[in-house]
């Protein structure tokens, strides 16, 4: 990645055959223009994020719907607002030093949750029977109020959360969501140490394994 300003990593993801990607803090390591150039000119898969914005407008599609055996599943992308500080803040500013890119951050998380809820609701309205959050969020205290658990507690209509950022391993962890339904939370560590499998049975039972 360092030798190619990230291009080699995107090319590897093309070869692997990713269907969806969600930006995390390291996507911005080589600057905003470089990242957006890779997205537009190199990546053969879509990036999604419900809360990555430019002047309060979404940069990418908030979600994408995939159909499996006639069942529509909505995948909603979410990027931790801590990206602004864990990456280089100047990359999110204009030439006058004003922040023009953001992640729906505020002191309470309300704006962040609202953006995710809007994407979940839109996916449901489009026919998604299940909604999976693809998040770069983590669970560290320093990431509050934007952790994957915070999202589960504050956004309804979610069936599962595939999480990253913390590099932790979490298999088949079931958390009671905002609307009282069980939400399966999965985290697969780092550096391709594990591959996660999320299974939805015809009866609607959801489980995961590493």
C-alpha cells in the first residue's frame, strides 16, 4: 500500500472479487483526492457509507441491496466519525482550512444515528427483508458514541453488524437491538487472520462463524 499509495490494495481486492467495500480511516492515508481517484478509476466494486459526507451530502450510496435465492438483503455502510482524527484532519478540509468532509459527527451521536436509520429505512422500503450493517466502527471506549454497540442500541431494523476498526475477534455475539430484536455482531480480527461467514436460514435464523 505504501509503495503504491493504496492502489495495489484496491487491485488485490478486485482480484479477490469483493462485492462491497466500506471506507475506514486508512482509506484516507494518502489524501482525499487519491482515495476518490482509486474509487472512481481502479475499484471494480462499490464503496458505500451512510455517513461519509461532503458539505453534508452523501459521497457514496448509503446502502446496496443484493438478492440471494429471491431474498433481498440490504447492506448499509457505516464509517466511524473518529476517522477525522485517526487519519490526517487536513485531508478533510478545503484550502481555507474549513472542514468540508465529515461523518455526521456530533457530541451525542444523534446525527450519526439518524443518517444510519435513514439508510436502513430506505433499504427496507426498497424491499430488503434483512439489513446488515457493514461497519468500520469498533468497540473501544475512545470510539463512543460511535461504536457498533451504540449503533445497535440506537438504530432499529438491523439484523446483523459486520464490524471492523478494533481488530477484535467476535463470533456470533447476539445483542438486543433498539426495537428488541436480536442483532448478530461479528468481527473478524485483522490482516485476513479470519474469514467470517454470516448465515441466514430459510426460516430467518441468523448465525455467524469464523
